[in-house]
C-alpha cells in the first residue's frame, strides 16, 4: 500500500529581479509505501528541500499531484510533521512542553492523552529525566531528539525530515543515525528523509532516490538490500560501499554535466585545473 504518492510533480519559481521563471522540479513521480523509509539525495540546489516543502504543504505546486492515503494535499495538514535541520525549540518551554506543542496546536488530544504521549516519546528518544529541563540546558543532539519527539507525538501519517543531523558534529551525527533507526523501528512511521550525506541515506533507508542537478528530475532509485536492525558497522561492509559508490557516480555525472570540476579533472582550452570541489555535493 502506498502511503505517499508524488505524481508528475513540477515546480517553477518566479524570479522577480530577473522577470523570469526558473524550473526547480521537473516531472517527479515517486511513491513511498506505508512504513517505508525513503531517502532523497542529489547535487546541492537540485530541489530536495523544495520537494519536501511541497509535500509538507509549505509550498504550492502548479503541475502534478501529491497524495497521502489517496487524498490530494492542499496545504499543511495534521497527516504530516516536519523535522527541520535546526531543532527550533521554544526556549521558554520545558522539554516536555516542547513535545506537547504540536499536539496543543492541533487541538485533537485531551490533556491526559497529551501528557501520556509526551512522556512516552520523551522516553522513546532517550530523554527520560529531562522533561523539566529547558532547551538551553541540553546538547545539540539532545535538542534534535526533542525535535523528533515533538513531531512523532503529533501522530503524523508521514514524517518529513530535512537534513535533521546537518548541524551536529560528525561523531554525534553517527550516533543519532543509529538512534533514529531504533526510534523508527518502534514508531514505524512512513519517512521521507532529505540528506547531503550519501552513506547516511544508504544506512537509514529502505530505498534511496537520486535527483539530477537543477531542474531536479528523478534520476534513479536504489533499493537497499540490508536487513534490519542495522548497526554502524554496516557502513564498512563492501556491499554497502558498492551502493554508496554507485550513487556517487551518478552525482559525479551531474557535476560534470553542469560544469563542476572534480579532483584530478582537467579543464579544456588550457585553463589550469581548479581546486577540488566537494562542498556542493551530497557526500
């Protein structure tokens, strides 16, 4: 059963300064099954976050359709929740108060239910004992756990995650990936996950969709064959590295197509090679 369907989605932006349109997404068709974890990668600027914001209902679209449980989406709804790059917790609220916030805004949970769900997800994300603390008293990783708990507590049909670990240091990011899988295994939500890190996508997801450089088009979808539960040791498995390399090759193709230069490449017309560019790629 398909929980989320993206059907021939196309998105234009109007650039007022230049008086013209820019094609951001072109004819994207993608479906995500009930309880499936789908990751999306692609070159920087390919429209990954634009796609997620359209699914979230935060951006309009002109052509195509986005459907959840067969119903076309028209703006934000209680069937979706977004975990952004930054925790964006309310500093005057306790951790429990922040987890309750989404439920309070929806006004579909009674007081006892909100208290019960806040306590449950507080424990699920490993923050038991921190409910009465304030965001400033928590580390960045702990704040992101609260961010995730807030989204899950609102009971969305689809969880949308936009590079949620991008602001964390490398070590914390690795541990948070493992923690996310443990949490997802228990919550079993349908997830659409945007990332700039290919091995993160391969480690977390059931499938990885690769978008082309702008305008973003669906280039290829990789089915990830590894059984769950997964440990971080999987990232050193030769089969894992083979999939990661295959996705990288697609990214490199797009880099060459739009004129980016990779390490070791030579440019034409006698122009000296540029320094290696890595910051603009999903690595």
